[in-house]
């Protein structure tokens, strides 16, 4: 959990608003070639939060944000957090029956401006329609976001994740960044994947810029290289398949991404191949293997410096605890920390959840 000047715990909403006000003139979001400042992000999200509050939506409620990655979606997500509510992100490309099952516990669905009503069940409005009198002081609530999982039967089950988890993770990213470039970051994660929230929070707490890419751009590694180069992106969060595609494409480029410093990979077991080793070594890119279950977001990382790329294992371990997490295993009737290299069922604890209320829905 981040803290204020007195050392008292500070909520996710308060931390993000404070960062936006510290960096008012800096660029917060770049979308389709247009730059939006932190002052603009502060204003848009405050108006959305005020509009939600006027509709009776606040702490303990969940708002569905039905939109592709965009500037407006960024403002909507932060606006929901400022209202003290939780976000469930719905990809417009999802089949309607599945989207309806994900949206069914939401008090309101906010869709992209110009998009037709979805008919998924909850009351609906567009981003522009929900804007109201600004809510300048953020409210605190028990839920940061709700993430659907597939479930053993394919029926989506939802996990409600406390906002303190994102606050702690974002502050950990901010404090640990030590490279010679600002942590400008791509917003490229799939809609609904929890890494998308990590991209936002880690970037905004640092006062860096979030560079939004659409689905066509994120699926074309050569286009992605152009975007990274043009916007001096220093950090990427990628799935393993995206990392492999980017490394292969980069082998055809001359000094492809000179500002890139880190790539974090999550979502599946990381496999390091020759192309990845060569790409990271040549570009001075640190590779980070991140791990965490849906209920906790990221709880471990294993960092691989580019100077030692030739020695990177094909299957890196999940590494050490991050952001206040504590990693324990149950053995011989007691809970105890893991020994280096030890394998076993992982039990996650730690201070990052001490002041949060857990909530789950299925």
C-alpha cells in the first residue's frame, strides 16, 4: 500500500490522483497520435467519478467498462476507481453470451462513445453521458477490479481483487525503476487481463506516458517496433508469444528500439529461446518473469539482466516475492517460507492485503 507524507496508508484512487496533480503538464496517455496530459486525465476521471456518484454508484459497487483500449477507456477506469467502485473490463469482441455473464453483477455498463447499446443486462451509458460535476476527492472502496476466470466448466467465475493490491504493485514498480529512461509503457494487454491494470497504475504513479495500441498494432510485431521507437517506450508487458514474435521481428531491424529497457512476461510459463537471448543482449533489455494467480495479481518476479543473457535458463523460475507479498508453503503441519529452489504448493500472504476487504462472486 502506498503512503502519504505522514506515513499513513493511501488508497489506489488517492495515490493516482496525487500523481496526476504532481505531473499535470506531463503526457499521461497517447492514443492514436494524440497526447493527453495528466491534467486532462485528472479532469476527465473526476467528471466520470462525479457522474457515477450522482447515479448512486460508489464503494462496494462494480461498473462494467465495455470499450477497446483508448484514451476514453483510461479515463473511465480511473473514474470508476475515484468513485470507490470496482471495474470489470469487457472486450467488445467477446461473444455476447459470455459478455453478458461477465457483466451480470455490474450496477452500470459504461460503453465507448458512439457505440451502440450492448443489451448485456445492466443499465448503460456512454463515457460522455456519464460525465457529471467533478468528484475531486476520491472515495475508497473494497474492490479494485473484478476478473473473470474460465472455470473448470468454461462458465466464467469472477474474482474481486482489492485496490490495495494494485496500489502496492504500482508503488513497487515506481520505486524499483532504476533505468536511464522514464518508464513510458505500452497499453497493449488484452482487455480484461489484469496486466492491463498493472500497465496503467505502474505508469501513472511514475508520471510517465501510457502509449495505447489497438488490436491490429499489438498483433503485428513490426508495427509494434515502430510504435515503441516513435514514443520512446522503455517498458513492455507482454505474453510469451508476443515476446517471441517481437524478438524475431527485431532481428530484421537496425537498432530497433533504442529506448527499451525492460520486458515483463506473465500469464503462462516463460520459455526463453535463442532469439529472445540475442534480442535482449543486443538491446540491453532486462527480461522479467512475473507470476501471480488471479486472486493476488503479481506476487513474484525473476529478473534476468541482459549482460548474462547467454546463461539465462530456458525455463526461468518464478523468483522472489514482490510488493509486500509473502510466499509460504505448508509442510509438516506448519506454514514456512520456501527454501531457494524448493517446489511446492504456494500460499500467498503479506502486508499488501492487511487493510483490504476481500470479496468474491461466482
